[in-house]
C-alpha cells in the first residue's frame, strides 16, 4: 500500500462519513420495530433476525469480506459496499412482507460489512505514518455517530414518512457518500508492486499473527460488555426508574453518541505516544467500575446516568485503538483489509452472544448481577492487553 506523503484529511473525512452512513442502517431498525411488526405482521423471532443479521453474518464471514476488500482495492470495495447497502435499503423500503424485508436486510448486511472492513485500509492509504493512529481513531466514530444520529432522527422521520421513509433516507446517505468517494482522487493501493496473495495465503498469514487473535479477542470482550449495557439500558431505565420509552431512547442515543468522544480521545492520546496496550488495559478496568455504578439500584438517577455516559466515553477508546493498530500488525501492507475482517469477526461475535448472555444472568440473578458479567468480559480484555504489550514493543513504528 502506497501511503500519501501528506495526510489527505479530506479523504479521511469522506471515509468516516461513509462509515456513518453505513451505520444508519444499524440504528434505523430498533425505533422502527413496532411499526414494522404492525404493518408487516412480523413476529418477535423475525424482528430478532432483522436486528441480528449484520452481527451474525459478520461473525462468520468478516474475514472473507476483508480478503475481498484487499483483492478489489479498498476504495473500490467501499464503493461496492455503499452501493449494495443502498440497493438493499431501497429494496427493503419496497417490501410488502417480512420475507422480502429479511432478504433485503441480508443484502444490506453484506454491503455494510464490506464497507467497514475496507475503510481502515483506504484511510491508511491516504495517511502518513505519523498520523495513522489519529486518522484510524477518527474512523472509529462511524458506529456510535451513525447509530445515535439515526436513533435521534427516527422519531420525526417515522412520524412523517413511516419506516419506509427511514429506509430511503439511509439509502440516499450511502449514495451521497459513494458519490463523494468516487469524486476523490485515486491512490495506488499496493506498495512496491507486491501482488495480492491468494485467499488461503492471506488467511494463513493473518491467522499466524498472534496479534490478530489478541485484537479480535479484545473486540469480543468489549462488544460483549458494551452491547449488553446499551442493549438493555433502555429496559433498565423503564423498568427500574419508571421512565417512558421515548425519553429512555433519547438518553440512550446521547450516551451512544458520547462513545464517539472516546474514539477521538484515543487518537489524541495515541498521537501523544500512549502505548496501545495501555489504551486497552485502562478502559477495561474502568468499564468494570462504571458498570457497577450503572447497575446498582438505589443510587440517584443522575449518578447512574453519568456513569453510563462515562462508560460510553471510556469504551470508545477500545475500538479506536484496535482500528489504529491494524496497519501496524497486518502481516503485509496489502492485507489490512484481511486483518480488519478477522478482527471485526470478533466484534460481531461479541455483539451476537453478549446480549443473550447478560439476559440469562439478569433473568437468573437480577440486575445486581450485571456488573459481575461485565467484569468477567473486561477481565478477558485486560489479560489480552497485557499479551499485546510485548508484541507492541517489537514493532518498528509505534
């Protein structure tokens, strides 16, 4: 991969906005579920699949999508991913029953995964080494910013245009992002003319890297805890504090948006020279402590919600740090997409298994047991961070 002599921040911004547009498709589903179920007659199982398809597909095929992104070049893969997202969302808007809607959601999921595994490689190609960790930390805002934006925009959109309108708006955002990306200058995707390896070689090289497994494992632990907390925070606010659903949704959207602040903080700290393993280990400890406050009954609402905001900000340090580490730990410069897909599989596995596990813990032992579940997940991340420490010391470029 040929890196630009000077960081092209305009292209970094376009890539981040493309990721935010992709994340709209994650945030659009939960607010629309009641309307979808009423209009299309969807049962709870179908509704659950509608929300879980992205995580499920990413959990089993992230590596393959990452390899495809490397093969196509990251810019081309992002364009294809955004176009697929838009096509899936527009097809969904035209659906008249649950079956076609689920099929369109599968198409959306493929486009979303391809977009987000290709973006780190594209950003790396337009960033000089000194700015790499900062630019990839900025990329990390794609998920919280996109999800929070759609959660906040959904109530007026649903009231005015219905769920089909939100699907159309998300599709248009992806088309606009694709147009901006298409208008940006091309950057040579390979470094030194090295040919892209075969799929099996790429998988073997990536899997042979201990850092690949450790970073993926950190993402599993983080996603298990983060998605569990914010997946059930609205329920906890309604059940324990008697809050109405609309207010709870807005408060949760604000908390998710705070996660983006943590992403930016990670880039600033990385630019100051803070080691990657510290930016993983420290948040793992703090997430356990803040989760204890969030889930402890009897404490004032302001304290618990403040802890949720702090949890979100601290949590943002982790994915941004992991994304920033991918170019450094990739086995070859032209395998950034492959290692991105490998690591994103960890993220999707955590998202997929985390909420059901927490639900089982809470159903058996009550909300007071939730902090212990979070502590177990983050303890795994802490151990892996300590394992990353000697690997980071071996890197030539920190």
